[in-house]
C-alpha cells in the first residue's frame, strides 16, 4: 500500500482556501472534507454501506471509548479497526485526551500522564503518551493523534501555558513511541485563546508534522470571533505541504470559516447527535421536524438534497417517526445531515477550484442564516 502524501490542487486566489488530495494507505481523501464520527467504531444507526453511498471518505473513532470497551487488544486481535468495523476507507482515531480532560474530578493530570476513573464502572486507568500510542497502534487507524492537554476556555494564561508546555512534552514522547509506518501521527496545536501561545505551539508542533497537523482546543465555548482570530493567528505557521485538521467542528459556519482560513479537514458528532433529537440542517436553515407545522407537510425535507431521506420521504412522515420515537427517524435524519455537510464541503471544493469561494460562502450564508456576512 502507498504511504501518505498531500497534493495541493488549487488555492483560491482571494481567500487562500485550499483544494487538495490527501493520499493514505486506505484511499485518497479529497479536501476540504467533513469527517463523520463513529465514536465506538460505528456511526450511530448507519451501516458502512450507507456511509459509502453518502460519499463518506473517512471516519473517526475514539481511543478513550474503544480502550474501555471492547479494549484495544480485542480490536487488534480482530485485525484492527478496518476489519473490526468492516470499513475499508481511511480512519482517524483521536488520542482520547479531550474525553479524559472532560471527566473533571474523575481525573488527575501530572507530567507523566492522566489518571482517571472510567465513566462506565469507576475503574481506575492511566493514559500516558506511550500507552496512548500503543492503544492507537492496536486500533490501527490510518491517522492517529498525539496525546495532548486541552485547557478549558476561560482559564488564565498561566494554566494555559502550563497545559501547552505539557502538550509539547507529550508530543515529543508520542513521536518517540510511534513506530508504525502505516500510521500517520498528527501533532496538535494548543495554547487556548492567547495569541502568543498559539503561535508558539504552532511553531513547535510543525517540527513534528510529517504529513498532517491538527488545531485543538477551539470550538470549546469561546465566542466565534475569538475562534476565528486564533485561526487567523496560526495560519501563517501551518505547513503548506500537508493537510490542516480543525478538531471538533461541525456547524456549517465553523466549517466554512475554517476552510477560508486554510483548514482541510473537520469533524464533529453534531450531525448525528441533532438527528437523534429530531433536528435537520437544510439548505434554508435548521428544521426542527417534531414541530406541529410539519404535521401535514408532504414536501421533502430539503428540495436541494440528493440523499435517500429527501428522495423518498416527506416532512410529515419524518415528524411522525420522531414523535413516535421510531429508530428510523434517527437513521433518516442522520443520513440527511451527514450528506448535507458532505455536500457543503464538496461545494466549497468546487468553488475553490474556480476561485469562487467568497461567492459560495456568501450565497450559503444568505440561504442558511439569512445573512451575507460572518
């Protein structure tokens, strides 16, 4: 199998947004791309064949959850995640860092690593950079993330700097422990909402970036304008010859604003999570399908969508399924929401190739948000 490389196809003349191809051992990824999340080695309610029909090029899975169950050794014995979940296209695993640091009082951070209690049964565990690399090697994803500390939004600069420094030390340890040439390790830029720390972290991380770099610690509760400012600050320091991954972003505005700032890859649980709550993203904005206004609305969810849901079912039927708590509701709305974000990325890619990204973004904002600006 071929290894990893990034091919820059075109850069939008006015914004610098990028269209490219990320070559991986399990297939090529056309960027910019949205990546659905299969936390526990499955995108909730959807078959792998369905995901392929939607045009999904790459999936994410979560190291923390798979470490706890079924255990990375079990996945390794099954032949790795690709065989375990029957997915023959690229996979990315995060390091579990965000989940561990979200446990609050259930974890303790030291320079060695993080000791935490399982949210499942309270059992005690420890993640170190070396153990996380071992777990990610067992899982066998194409792209693996370095173990980092995501400092919370609102923390003071002293704590943010301490977390960033620890992240850098852990990155060095991850790099030394990473021995599988069939997997690409992405370093993660941290620094919270402090410009100088973000620049320092970007400069440090890029020295470890072989074919991919990630931006972490954004979209964690900060105002959108602060998030965009942080991306603007680090943009000059992102290596041009590799993909740039903005972690945990799934709203249309965050995706487009990221792409405008040189981001190539985004992921989020949002499309499937809101689907399970009866909400859809459509070309004319969000639709809360359980609302009574749709009881006798026999039109498609989105006239501009080519997904299975929109081709075959009406808003009235979807509302009926949601209000009856039928499993099919989550499946159909997940199909639609994932396809919606994939189409958003596909449209952005074509616009970039034609130097029309600004117009594409403006038209989308006008329809979806009723605005022309950010």
